[in-house]
């Protein structure tokens, strides 16, 4: 057992960590809804211009769906910006991205960008977890897939939220009462 002020802070953090990781994701989404990222559903043919409007308004996760509402992929603000960088060097990511995303170049012409749709830039196989899973499972999933988020699914395919490593950390800090 640690002594002094450091020990109490560390003990509070560790206790909160254990509590949060054991929570069902559905409960986590309810209790910490104010620190979860905003997301919206968009159609596969949504224009890049409209995607930018969502991103400008603080919607950092866009669930891309078909006309029937089935999730086809996801666009994050980070992925959106990364499409302007160099192409990923490993084949590991190729099956999870669209052809356009895999072939991106450092300087994309404005005309090319204006003709792209959500389906051209979305991540095709976003990481996901069931709302009945534990928060620890979501964190393990993120670690395994190399992402800092997971889409939360209810039933077979209804999206009910986004859980991020950042929101889990903030929840632990809040539960431990570690901020001023």
C-alpha cells in the first residue's frame, strides 16, 4: 500500500480503473454520455462537402450506411485528414479501406476531391463491440485493431454509440475525482 498523497491518488485511479473496465458498455454510454464523441449516420453517396460540414460542426465520427440503414463503414476526422497523406506502406490496412483510400496521394486535385463520396474514403471494417460487452473488451478490441475507438452495436447491426480510449480515460479520471 502506498502512503501519502501519491498513494491516495494512485489508489483512487486504480479503483476507478477497475470499476470502469468492469462496466457494461451500455451502462458506460448512459453514465458518461457527456464525454462520448458525437457521431452521425450518413449515406454512402454523401458528398465530401457535406462530410466537411459535419466535421466542422464537431461530429468526428460518421457512420456510413446504405439506404436500408445497415452500417457499411465509418469516417473519422483523423481518417479524413490522413487521406491527404502518403499511402500506407503495409498491406495490413488494404482490405479495410476503399480503393481510393489505398491509392491516395500527397496532393489530391480539387476536382478529384469534389467528386468523391463517403464510400470512397470510409473505413470498410470499423472495429465494433456489443453494448452488452464490458468496457475492458472494447479497450482490448481497440488495442488489437490499432484503433482508438470502437462502434457500439445493439443486436446484430444497430449502432448505438462510439466508445473511445479517450472517453474511457476521462471516465476513469472522473470516477476517481482526480480533476480540479
